C-alpha cells in the first residue's frame, strides 16, 4: 500500500511512499474513528485477497500496533467499506466468492486492540 499526504485540502499531494502494509492489487478502506484513531481495512498478503485484516493507529498514522484478521481462509475477501455508527461499533462490508456474496462484520475497537482477542 502506498501513502500520500495533502496539507492543503487535496489541491496538492506529496510523492507516494511505501508503507509496511502488503497489497495484492486489492481495494482498501481508511476511516478516522470518532475518537480520532485511524482504521485501515486491507488484505494482509502480497499474493491473495485473504485474509481481510483491520489495523488501528492511535498516534495519527505513525504506527499501527493493533491488527487483527477479521476473516480468512480459502475464499477471497475484497472491496472493504467501513463505517462507525453512533454506538461506536465498526461495520465492515466486503465481497467474497468472486464478488457474488456480500458479507458484514460488526465489532468494536476493543476487539481489535485488546490482546485477549488477538489471533494466536
């Protein structure tokens, strides 16, 4: 995944730079949560669209120490779209089965950040 920044409302942009996140030529989604944290939904692979992973930054895009696969396995998972509702829950919709099925994941930020919920 490449990153570029604008400091003038999108009139001009910095040169794109590599990030630490892999990408298999798949869509990603980026969301500023109500508490100011940043959420990135992406495929954590250079070769396939699985798993679909969520990463959270609490320091305004400097680091993403909190990561969790929200779905994985033999299928492909792509085109994530994330929103946060008034109850602070995060909803991500995404496609699977070669874009013939739409799935919906719902969780709160703590499910990503709390070590007891992390995948082994």
